[in-house]
């Protein structure tokens, strides 16, 4: 409300909103014809927006942004028109310059990617090589379990499916320590444990190797308490003398990468006192005289067979039992022995005698 009733003077036409909007539209039109000239017109339009109309500041800011958009749209449309016009002009020129109809030359066929054989390579290496050749890759578990491949460097490629049209390769892989299945998605062909109990060590190794079991993973143990476990080299030196008394796992069990194969060995020759496997491991002695209970059993037997009834004769019998001599054959140094004074030899031929040790018990020593 005008308290002074002063008449409102009309604005000049060039300061009205329609005039400013028309100037903005002119930005797009001129930008389509010439981007450089359109840019100059946009600058003029922006100045006019901020000076001429009585708009609020945010309206003027919006109009400024709109001028930039109109210039971009106009320049894009102008570029498309130029491209189409150029193409049409070139086509007309070619048609006019040709006096005879010629067959169109065939367009060059697209280049078909060729995939190398990546099987038996680490999965991460195969993926890198395939991608560098231009393929898109995918991978999955080649076994029937359908496991998720977490670390590609720990898997090996078994199969690959190539699609040259889509330029893709799908790798089927298994873990590094696993055998490849016969086909993608099949079961892993783990070796099966054979029956080797009762066989000599040499024969057992041949059966394990024939079954596909890694011999380096086979662990050895000894079934007797008075003998040390032989190493693989020591057992191989006398492979016909060592026999397999117990085995793990049992016959027919799949031997996976996590399966521990163990052979419990016993050893004897024609001159040994014991020439058979014990009923259970770690319960018997290769040489019965090494059993700590052998002394008491022997004394009882000698007491029962003596003809003297006096205490002196019993004492004499006991003394004779504890100090009696005699050779018992091959012995192991440091193992228990009986009777005291008995003699034997080691595997290397060193003479040994049964006598008290530091713990008060009879042991073999030189």
C-alpha cells in the first residue's frame, strides 16, 4: 500500500522478465551455431540477469546456471547436426563421383580372441594372463563340494571353458594339494589305503606308491618298547627284515591331504628270539630279557625248580639267577636287561653286558 498514492512507474521492456528469458534462450540458439560466440552471449546474459531484473539472489543464481546448461545443450545439438551433415555430404560426393555401380567392399571381420591353455597353472596367474589377453574371467570349485574360492593363489586350474563370442573364460580349480577330478564337478580321486600289514617294508612301500600315496608323508614307528623307531633310510637299508605290524589308516580309507599315514614296524631275522608281530604295539619287547618283569619271573621259576629247601640254597639260587651269565643275542644299548651278567652284542657288533645303571635297574652297557 502506497501511503502517498505515488503511481508506480512501469519498467522498461528490456528490464522485464520476458526480455531476460529471451536473452537466455538466445544463448542456446547461438551456441548451436558457434560455441565461441555462444559463450560470449552467455556472459552477456549472465550480466543482464544480475543487473536488469529485480529478482532475488537465488533466482539470479538459478538463471546463471541455466544459461550454462543452455549453452552446453546448444553446442551439443550443433555438433550432432554438423556430424550428420558431414556424413550426408560425403555420401553425396561419393555417389556423384562414381560413374559405375561397384560392389561394396566387405567390412573387415572382427578380431576373434584366442585363449591359451591355462590348465595346471595357479589360478591367480591364469586369471591375470587371461585378462591381459582381453578375456573376462570367472572361477569355481572343480570338485563336487562346490566350495568358495577364497585365495586364488592357493588353487590350481583343472579345466577351462572358453566363450570366444562373449570373450569370457570360466576356470574350474582345486586346492594346490588336491588331485583334479575326472570331469568338472566330479569327486576328487583321492588314493585309497591298501592292506600292507604283514608285508615287508620294501613290499609295503611298493604297494603305497602303486596306490598313489606320497611316500614322503609316511610316518614310521616301532612296535617294541626296547627298540628305537627307525628312520626311513634305516628301514630301507634292511627292508626285508622290517615287517609292517600295524597300519593307519585302515585298508580302503581315502588318503586325503590331511590324512597321516603311519606304519608300525617290527624287525626280526632267523637268529632273533621273537619272529612275529606282537598283539599290540608298545606292550612287548623285542628281546624278552629286556622286560623288567622278566627277572622276577625267572627267579620264581628257578625257585620252583630247585631241590634245596634251606634258606641258604634259596639264597644261592636267587644269587645265581641275578648274576648268571649267558648270551642273549642282539641287544639295544641302555634298554632294560636280565639277568645281571648276561652278555649280548649290538647291531654294530659291540659287546654289551647287563648290569646295574644309575637308576638301580639292570640295563645293557658296554
